[in-house]
C-alpha cells in the first residue's frame, strides 16, 4: 500500500509540474528576420554603391553580376566545390577519429601526455603554408597533401577540447565510481566520455570551420590545377583572367559552405545537449 501511495503522489507531482515554456512565435520570427533583413540590407547597400559611383565590374561587380556568373559558370564551379567539400569532410572525419582517440590515450597516463602532447602543439603552431610545400614532396599526390594539411589544422582543436573535457569531470563523481569499484574503462565509458560531450561539440564546431579554411589555404600554397582542383584554384584562375564576377561567385560558394558547416555542427551540438546541458537549455530569465 505504501508503494502504491508513493507512486500515486509521484504521478500527481509529474502532472502538476509545469511544462517548459515554448519559444514565442514572435521571438522565432525575430531570430530569422533580423539576420535575413541585415543580409538583404548589406546586399542593397552594395548594389547602391555600384550604381551611384558607377564602379566598373572588373573592379567590383554588382550582386546581379555575381549571381549571373554563379549561374553561367556553375558547370565549372560545381566540380571544384565537390573537390573542396570532399577534402574538408574527409579531413574533419579523420580529425575526429584521431583527436578523440589520442585524447583518450593521453588522459589514461600522465607520462604519455607529457611525451606526445608537445608534438601536437608543434604541428598546430607551425603555419600551414610552410608545411604544404614539404607535403607536396613526400605525399603520393597533391590531393593527399591537401588532405593532410586540412587534417593537421582541424586535429588540434578537437584534441585540445577533448582532453580538457575528459579532465573536467567532477571529482566527487570520480570518487563515487571508485567507491563502487568501477574499472578504468567503465569510468571512461559511463562518466568521462558523457561529461566531455560539451567540450567535444565545441571542438567539432571549431574544427569544421578550420578544415575548410585549411583546405583552401593548402590549395593556395600548393598551386594545384587541373580537373581535380578545388575552389581555391578557381579563385586564382579568375584573378589571373580578371574575371572578377566569377571570383566573387567562388568566394560566395566558399562562404556559404562555411556557414552551412557551422550550422550543421551547431545543430548536432544542440541535438546532443538540449535535454541536459546548461548551454543548450532554454531558461525563463
């Protein structure tokens, strides 16, 4: 009888507990409308500046000229975009695997961390434009060199954030796991990895953008050309030919790709943390 009474009280308490307030429609519209309005205003200001000052298209093209070039040159820009995307996402996937795996190894032993972490720091602080020419010599082909460059840049933020997350676990919870006799791997799987998820998501957002930047910078340094070249080469090609509208069109594609990657990683972070972490919970105040 006592257990039934406790269950009844618990059910009544859950029914009386107010549901979290939903986001008002006006607030949702503002979140979308304000950025879109500012973006439209910037494009309008750009167009008015071209018209009022009669700026030639070979110096600064109008938004209409850029859109026209994007449409007419899509058959040239689209394959280059796919090459850049393939390098970016492959490098990001390798950086995720390598960063998380090495972080787990580092936190298991203080001596291993002292021995290996300085090498990761050295790779991070060395400019990618200095590494790219060397990789072109030793890598089997240009695409492999570009992939390695993008991987090296995206790797360290994920590694650093993951190590910090694995080290930031509440010591009281660690003592509790020790008290119950949990093994090192049980503590890792059931406590350290879930607790480090917010840090991992922060590293994912940073690494996604850096992987794209590194892929473009590495292609600039490598000077690769031909059918397998990415958007960076199309930018250089348009500059050499003074085809400024196409250059702006390639730049627009790169910018849109970066925004899409940031939006995708932010969505993944929100879906992973929205039910339990303070950074993703909506507050009333």
